[in-house]
C-alpha cells in the first residue's frame, strides 16, 4: 500500500502534536500539585454497617498531627454527617468520605477538592486552607428529589 508523502507528513505532525499536548498537560498537573483521590488508608466498607465501621462509627473532625486534621464524613440522602466542619487556617485537612446510600459528589467551592462519594468505597483527599472564611460544601452529583438542598459549610478560623 502506498501512502503519499504529504499524508505521511500530516500523520507525523498529528502524532507529534498529540505527544506535545499530553506532555504539557502532565507537566501542568504535576506543577499544580493535582492528585487523584485515593483509598489507600481505609479501602472498602459495607455501607449498611457504617455505624459499626471505624472511622465512620464516629464521623467528625480530629487532629491527627501538628496542624493536620482528619475530617471523617458520611454523605447520605440530602445531608452530611457532621453537618458543619471547623478547622484552623493553615491546617492540612484529610477528607475521608463515603456514602451510605447512593452516589454523591463532594465539592468545596473555590478549592480543588472535588470527588465522588460512592457507597462501599472510601475516598481520601487532602487540602490546606490558607485563608480564613466560610467555604460552601455541596453535592454536585444528582442524588434525588432533594438534591438542591444538599449542602453544608466548612469554617476556617
């Protein structure tokens, strides 16, 4: 099969542009410190037995180190447990999240925190809050008829 010289040039050009695009995207993501949510600490849980499964048997915010906190959060139909989170400014917060019923979205508006809360799976993401203030936390995945009322706040003091 014969391929014309100009067609070969355009194919090479397309492959090179794809490689450049992927390289730029990778460097940008690395330089911004973006990371995927990971479940290495807790793995999977039974969504029907969250009340008996650590750490979800006691959801809340706990200090785990110097200027480091862990926020254990359960999402359920149209609500969050705990209902409000308070952390000091400059603290690194590790969000440990799961859902007890259906798939929910967990987004802290104005930050890069955005992940899915899936029944039976534990997602962990970390973020450092440098500025004091109130941050809106909302479910950004349609979860039922009361979805629009599913929000809470995070207070950074």
